C-alpha cells in the first residue's frame, strides 16, 4: 500500500516518480473518451486501437525520416486516421450492435496483421524504435491534452451534436423520423472517435522508445481494454469513461505487492462485481451519484440518477 | 550565549568530521554498515520468456542470499525485487520507470528478452540508471541501445551492460564447430520474424553460413504466436537440407524439432541461446537429441567458483519431486550479475544520500569489474559486452545437455 | 501441398467445433460469450493436468475435462449472465462480465505453479506444454507422401459426430425445440411454461462442453497447451467463423470453420505467415460489408 501512502503524504514526489503511470492514465483516458463518443451515439465500435496504430506509426515515421516537429507529426497522424475513418465508416456504419463491433474488430486486426506486419517501412513484426521519445517531458503534454479533450467533449454533449447523438443512441428509427440525419451524425461521431484515438496513439508513441504491433498494443486485447474503461466508468457522460480509465489503470499498480501474483484474478473479480452491481457503470447515467455541490449545473432533462 | 553556541557547534562539527574520516575506504570493512543497496530485476517469469526468467531469478536470489549471509557489501544488505514483465515490451518499459523512480533502485537487472530490452534499456539510459542485462543476446543491445534501422545511431549507451554472451559470437562459434565436425552442405533457416532475438539470430546465421561452405537453401519466416508451425516445417523438410537452423526461443524450438522428426527428417538442428535451458531440452525430448547450440556456461566447467556455485544451487533449489535441481546458463548469468554489481558497489564509494551520483559512481565502477564467476574470469569489454569461453553443447534427449566442444574466448 | 490441405482440414474442424459453441449462445441468447475461448483453454489445461499431475488415464482425463468445462458453463450462467438478466442490465454488460470471467480463468491457470493455491489445477505457469507421447495413443501412418497422425485425423469424425448430434437435438427433440423457442422469443417461451433459465443454463453447458472438446483436440494434436491458446488462436478466429457462416446458425458455423481453414491455407501459400493471420479478418470485414448475415444466417431483422 505504499502507493497510496505516498500519494497522500507527498503528492509532488508521487507525481515526479510516477510520471509514466500518470501519462498512461492520461492516454487511457483519452482513449476512453474516444470510446465515449461512439458509445454515446449508439455505436459499438471497437476500432480505436486501429486508429491509434495509424496515429502512432505516422507520427513516429515522420519524426524518424523527415525530422518534422512533434506537433506536426501528431496532427498528420490524426488527419490520416480521420480519412481512414471516413472510408471505413462508409462501409460499416449501417451495421448495428454486435455486428458493428465485429466489423471493427475485423478492421483493426486486418490493419495490424495484414497491413502493418507486411509493410517493410513499419518495421513489420519488430516494430519501430523511437529514440526521440521523451517519457518525462511528455506527461505534461498528455495532461493538458486530456483536459482539453474532456472540456471539448463536455461542451459537445451539451450541445446540438450531443442531443442528436443521444437521440440516435436511444432509438435510431425514431431519430430518423424526427428528421435527424442519422448517417451523418454517426459518421461524425466515428471520425471524431478515430481522431481522438489517433491522437492518443501519437502521444503514446512519443512517451515510449518503441512502437510495437503486438496484440496488447493495437489488437483485440487493447480494444477490449478500452471498451472496459468506458463501460465500467459508465458512458452516460464524458466523466464516466475517464473515471473508468483512471480506476482500471491504477488498479494493477495498487495491487502490485511483492509476491502477490493474483492481480489479474482480482481485476477480473472487480470487473464482474462492478458490472453486476452497477451495470450502468461507476459514474452512471446522471453524473456521479454523490452529493453535488450547489453550484454544479443541473441538466434540465435527466433520468433519475441511480443511487 | 551566542559564543557558547558557536563553540559547541564547532566542536560538534570537528567530532563529526573526525568520525567521518575514519570511514574512508582505508580498510574498514563496514563502510556501508546499516545501509541498503536496492536492486530491481525485470524478468520474464510468465509468457514466452517464462522458460528462462525463473532460472535467472533463482541464480540472482542465491547470490543475494550468500552475500547478505556473508556480511553484505561492506556491511550493507542487498534487497532484490523480482518483477515480471510477462514477456511484454510495454510492461518491461513500465517496470523500468517504476523501479527507477518509484522504488528508487540503485541499479536494475534484465529484462530477460532482447525484444523487451528495446523498451527498457533506452529508458534506463535516459534516466541515467545502470542496467545489467543477464540473458539478452541480440544485436545492438550493447553498446548502441538506441540503434534503429532508420537512424543508424551508434552512440554508446553509457548505463547499459550485459553479462550474457551475444549471439554474434555464439552462433558463428556453433556453426563453425559443427561445420568442422560434419561438413554439411545445405541448410534451411526458420526464423520468427516478429521477435528481435530470433530475427537477429537469423541475420547472423545468414551472414555466417557462407564462410563455412553451407548453402542456405531457404529462409522461412513465421510469426511467433502461430499455433501450428507444421506448414513452415514442411517447407523446410521438403528442401531436404543437412541442417535446420532454429533461432527462436520459448516453446518454439521444441515444436519445430518434434514436427520435423514427425515428418521423417533426420538431419541436424543448430540453434541459438533459446536452446540453452533444461526446459527446452525436456520439451524437445528424444526429438531434440543432438541439437546443438553455443552456451555461455556448462554444468561441469572447471572455473574456480563454479563447483561451489553448482553445489550451493543444488542444495538451495529442488524440483517438483524433491530432487536437487541443477543450475543452467541463465542461473549462472544471474548469479554472476549480482556478484558483478556487488563488486562494483564495493569499489564505488557510494554515499547513499545522492542517488543520481551513486548511480553514476556505480556505472564507473562496473566498467572496472574483474572477478571470478561461474562463467569464468569476468571483465566487461570496452563496449560493456562480454568475452568468454564458449561451450558448444548438445541436447541429450532427456532434458539435459552434453558437452561437445569448449572454445576459448578471443 | 496435400499435407497443407490436410492441415487446413484439421484446423477447419477445430474452428468449426469452437464456433458452434459461440454461435449457439449467440443464437439463443443474443450474447457474445467472450469467456468461450477461456473455456477452450481450460479444457485442454485440465485434461493435461489430470494426465500428467494426477496420473489419470487419457480417456478418463478427457471425460473429466469435458465435464469440468460443462461445469464452467454453469459458472458462466450463474455468475456472469443470470445476475445481469435479473437486473435487466443492457446486453453490453454481459460482454463485460464474460470478459471478466475469461480474465480470471486465464490468470488462475497462468499463476498455477507448484506450491501455489492453484497447483491442483495446473503447475506449469505460463509455459507451453504438450502431452507426453506415452500418455496419448497416437499411431502415425505415412501414406502417399503424407504424414497421417491419429490425433489429427480423429478431429474430423469427432467434430462431425458432435455437430450432427447437436443438429439432431436442436431439430428433433423437445429440449431442442425449447431452446429454439427461447431463441425466438424468451418472453413468449416463459409464458408457454418453459423454464427459460434452465434452457439458458443448458445452452451454456452444451456450448462450453463443445468448447472444451475443441480445446482438448487442439492440445492433443498440436502439442501446445498454455494459458494463452484461447486468446491467441481461436478467440478472434471464432468470431470470423461465425460471421462467415452466419451468426446463430450451426450449419453456418461448421461450413464457416472449414471455409476459414481453406482461406488461411490459400493466404499462407500465396503470401506467407503474416498474410495468413490477417486474411481471416479481411474475409470477416468483407462478409460483413457485403452480406452481414453470413452464408446461412437469416436476414438481419430490424429490432424495432
């Protein structure tokens, strides 16, 4: 438990000595945000790792071969992912539910195994090395990005886009009959989600000295992990997935005692317990089910928040 | 009053300085009394590398136990944490950060796999912490840990060392010795293209075979996670080579050997460091009989500290049936690594108050290490690498090895 | 080439058997049971453990192994699915809870080492092991330049028999009719007096038992048993198969399995190892785009 004691007694020291963990929490939160966007619009898309890979490889390759500044590299990765998202979306967005999920799994694995592992420039199975990585300095960038992303999405969900997405999520046919251009809004959500994922991928690549095409990085395992952040945290609003990401990224660290090897078992038990006893997620539908301070804005229309 | 205080302060300072001066490295064997030297090992206890990691761990733990029992390093005790990276690059990188910054370890050991080292070593270098690899044998581990095909960067990494004999020496020695014995004419190479160790080994094989008159008929690449290697083995066997080169690790060598024998092939297997542990020999069983590789250590070697190491290991560790367990190359390298660090720590003049300074002092002291280990007399080369005797060994079909050749280090 | 074709058929059979379990649960419950690949691995691991660590004969171990998987099906229903049904949770919750159970099963095997809590289950930790040749009867013949091993050949008749039996049960027995009723409309089925909970339990038990058999066949014929064989080999391929064949269709899963085996073989011969892994997903993607209901599936209904 020294993890918790240090956090409480020496926050600055904790920050300095756990920069990579904090950075990972940040990146996982941005990924969870990417997942939030598609789930909020009613699409069970598991394509995030594929777009992450596009963001990561593009930014690292540009940095290695063209020596362009980091901001440009990540922006390029995000842009490329958005274009790919448009193309992929055109093919799959008419699928629903589990079928969309499987199609997106097909996309990410085809990208990883079919494209990345066969293109010599990506280093194929060995991945790329990124000597210009900056694990210590990168943290601040990630945290600033996270705050901006959360703010952006919070505003979006309160606006017209958010309401359209909500309507689509609840009942696609009804939304269509109300004149909402369902296809366009779904595509927007999909592309935004892809851009966020690519952004997270580029940041992650900047923090590590390598880009690796393994299953745990850009495959189904990652997709499932990101899905779990969002579902465990609750995808009713943007804070849910972020809380989910925070909880699930920190849990293995809290459980990392010497000689205690059953971390994964405990993680699995906690996962099942949370989803059974609180299937709407930790944060749930109406926001944190705790006492709200008086100045917290109240939504005009909201489902009764589960206690 | 102020005057009295000033005088007492001065007297106190003089006394302290006097005490301090008696603890310089002038023969007092308890300079570090009461201090703790924190070491952290990143090993693959699970996953593909889980075949090798536990042996490294056992060798290290034995060394730590012996040193602490013998009074520690100038009175300081060693604490060693073993951290499992599950054979994953990203986990190895994360552990590197946690151990260096969270645990504030003085130095690190590992990781087990060359593939994981790509993630861990550059990070340790950038955080200026010495890291001693105990089983990575791939290329560009030392000294140029930041080398990549795109940048071709050969800047040496000051903080990265290894005590595990590189494949660049081992594989050619193995091929040369077999070529000298049996004069094979043809070979086929099976390589796991998405594993750095295997891929590096494959490259070395391709660069070496020509010199010994072996014609490499085919290079067959596969992915390490594939369940069924029989299509690749079939391709290899159908070419009818004299030799099949297997540069993979973990469970793959045994799989390939079993499959090849099943398909009726009777030629010679030549491998890399992946062969050098009892588990792999046992997995291969009778199908692996005679498979050769070059090892950095052999159970029966006659170096001064080896016999003692072997008997201490056998009394410390037992197998599932309660019989004494023999150490292997990985255990010996782990054991040697702790002794190397201990020797360096002894000479480094550690302050235990300035971690960054201590790490740098340790690094400098490591470069001058010159001790006896079960691997033989040990010194780092100018590139923090290893030069030592090579033992060409062959699997005995029963989970062990026999010695074929001993090649002195050059 | 002939040898490769044989391999494709063996793999096809394993994929098919595995996918049948997957598609059964999806067809009846509309849920993707992501613990299925863990059960696949569990079957192989338990059988190996029984033979090597507990000294059982191979056949007894197989029966017990399949039994253990059937019990695991019970666990899936009672721990992951029923509590969610009771609480009327959204379907995605079932996905997550089965993921959680898969995590637990894999971790329990992965941590099984001598002297630990799970040593009675498995003692080899994360290593990959294979059955000792002496324990498993495996006569091998060399015919017409091909190597035929009993352990691989047996996969074909075993899979076909199991799938035929399942087909018969589903179509001609009362139990089968009950299952199909639940698949059509659980509420109506309950109103008609069917014990829906029991039907669901039965579905999971059958599905898990089939998964276990597939796992044992995999372990025996490929000589590779580790905590990761479910995740690395069949988890996503199973998805590809049920998409190709049509989700919810048992004959579809069978045909899809062999089809995937064949497609992988062609990709392997044409472009090598990496293409072989990626092709399943390319096929899956294409099928979903062009014909989402797969080869045998019903037209996707609009769930209004």
